[in-house]
C-alpha cells in the first residue's frame, strides 16, 4: 500500500496536547496515512491566529482546533470555508453533550485543564517518584508506590512507568535478572499493584539486536541469544507466579496500551 501524506494544522489556545492526542488517535485508524503537523499552541489573539491561518493557506490541509473565544473560532471557520479545507472543533460536540447532561454552562476559561491545582502537584510528585525509582533505583523504598513493574530487559518498563506517572501514578520498575537478585522488600509490599511484563522471545531478541546495533556493540552475545532469552523469560514467570501478580504480554502492545491495561488492573484493585 502506498503512503499518503496530509497537512494537519492543530490550533489551540492552550498547550495543544489534547489536539495532538486526538489527531494521533484518529490517524491510527487509517493505514498508510502520515501527517505533516503544523502545531499552533497558545493562540489567544487575532494577530497570533492570522499567522496560523496564513500557514493553512500556504499548506492546505485539515484544520483541527480547540479555541474558547467565539470571535477567533469564527475567523477559523470563515478562512477554512474560503480555502475549501476541513475545519473541525475537537471538543465542541463533546462539551455540548456534557453541558446538556449536567445542565451547566461551560466556564470559557482558557487552559483550565492546566490549572495548578492539587491534581497537578500530585502528577509532579508522581513523575519525581518514578524518575527516582527507575530501573531498580530505590528498590528498598517501594512501599509508597502505586504500581511496581517487573520484567526482563527491553520490555518497555521505563517508558510505561513514565506514561503512568504522567497520569498521576507513582510507578517504579525493577529489571529481572534472576530471582536471587530481586529485592527482599518486594515480597512484603501491600499497597502497590505489582505487574509482570512478558514478551515473545523472538521479538525480544530482535529488539535487543536493534539496541546493540544502535550502540555499535557486538551482536554475538548472551544478551540476544534466543535460548538464553527463553530462560530469562521462564525464570521471570516463576517469580510472577510466586508473587501471584498479573502478567501482561507486551509483544504486540504499545506503551499506551500496556499502561491502559495496568490502569484497569489498578482501578479494579482499589474498588
């Protein structure tokens, strides 16, 4: 299948994170389609918006926006109509449905989702905790963790923990080398959800080979040997059985999908 490229203009009066997430989610549904992204965050004045719309005129494509001020949204709609390009408000219908159900008007406050409230500081604390407990660091101090992830090398433990921390979870990860090298505190934990990550040995061997090539290191070593990898994974399984913890196969999962499964497990556990 040939690849198709489109121009995608993301115009926001806030950071643009919501638009980027929505755009990625939508584009993932279309195989072989990639986008040239033109990201315009913090658009709050007519002058700022004009620069964005000039870019749309030079590089016609889909316009996706989240703008609170009606006078700015009208400018976007009018210009897109003139250029005959799609113009989509990412949140207006969703907000409208919420407003109808709640029987409340919206606040019309720009960047309201990024207010420095208690939830914001909780996320910052979670991120700091996760950084300080990455790759086995601080393994003696896991009692305050919300989630502890265990897995052999290159099972995406660190990026999964970072993703979880951005969602407000204190996530620590411990690399599995052998049962004997696991911290004793692991068997005493009550609060954290412990999750084991596993993966297809052949897939893991490919990932590790790519890593070694990137680092320009020798490919002829136990680290990528398929039989050694099988032994590693089997031994990690024994630990997971001993801990009686849930196990997630990450062979075909993205970091986001793995994190979503972990969040589901955590929510079930605390109910």
